[in-house]
C-alpha cells in the first residue's frame, strides 16, 4: 500500500504484541493507517476483510480477532463507530460534528440560506465547496443531519416517512 509507514512492512506488526505498551503503540499505528487509508480512497467504512489489513508483499494479514480489538479501540477513541457490531465500522475521516459545522459554514458562505437541497445533491451533486460530502456513507450522513437538525440549522424534508432532503436556515 502506498503511503504507509515503514512499520507496515514489518511482519510482527501483523501479530498482536503481548506487551501492553507495545500493543498500545501498535493500535495507535494501525488507527493512523486505517484513517489515512480511508481518507486516501474516500471510503467511510472498514470491515474485517478490508485490504488495508493485508500486506501481500510480506504475506501477512492481521487476524480477525485483532481487527475487532482495533475497531473497539477506534470506537473508544472516537475515530470510528459500529455500523454492524463486531463486523464493520464507520471510519470518521472527519467527525460528524465537523461535517455538520462545514455544512452550516458552507450555507452561510454561499448564500444558500433558505435553499432546499436533496440528499442526492448533497452527496453526489455539484455543490461547490462541499467535497467532504461526496460519496459520504448514508449512515454517517444521517448522523450529520441529526446534528444539523438538532442545532436548528435546517429542517427535514420527508417523503414517505424518509428524509430525502433539507431546508437550510
């Protein structure tokens, strides 16, 4: 994998270290690698089978139980949240609160106050300045919108009981 630290090429890095200090450092390094990997490919989720956990050059794969421990660490650290417990996590390349703040700032800076925006436009449209929302995972988008709605910065637009857009304030 391009852009990974040298430790990613070290075979013991793919085995859980028994010394607590070493394990803590290992988890921290894996967390950074996961965040950089997701940011680099604009991906907001990881599961136990994600390619980041395999280094074919050294023929090593991080074992699934260790990946779960890493995911628990990331959740505790606030850099991830469970999407499917013990299977898949949302990876917070940016936190939902930061994304909500970016949406509000963008609204104010671009004069979109009062505008209605569909969720499709928000994640797939050409809304200049909102690149953080391009291909945003629907689960994370839902978390962001919940924050924006609770703060009173937008109103839900619903169709058939589902949020399909928002009216910005």
